[in-house]
């Protein structure tokens, strides 16, 4: 039986790729930035902050929730969205570790 292409890479690279995939759309970056700048959980329609429709924004929120970067808590008819500070710290570490392996100061193109 053939291996899936994702199985050809080690677990760490696959986990990094999942984070990077979640960050690979400007709407998701804007949602994260908005929540970070709010400095607290927000209740309301995040689509008011983006040039996208509510359905599209909700799809992007789902991607961010699936990877764990944001949390959504339903309270009655409203949903409260928050950054997941533990996952954000992990993401920072993942980015630092991944890019820290790139020695561009001693890199030359031959």
C-alpha cells in the first residue's frame, strides 16, 4: 500500500506545515491580529472588521479554531472569541525553531 505524501515527512515538519497552512490566508492573519489588538475576548461579529462576508469569515474562524489558535465559546445566542495564548506561544516557538535553522548570514548562492 502506498504511503500518503504527508507520511513521507517527519512529524515535526507536518505539525509545522499545519500551523503555516492556518496562517496562509490574509483573512486569518487579520482575525488573529484583530483579536490580539483587542487584548481580550470579543463578542460580536468579526466579519464587521473584515472586507468579507460573514460565511467566509466563519470558515476562516473555523480553520483557526481547528488548529487551536483561537477559542470560541457560545453564550446564549452570542459567541465569544479569544486567542488561545498557549497555542500562540507554541506557534511563536515553532516559527522561531523553524526559521532559527536558516543560517542566512553565512549563506551564499553559487
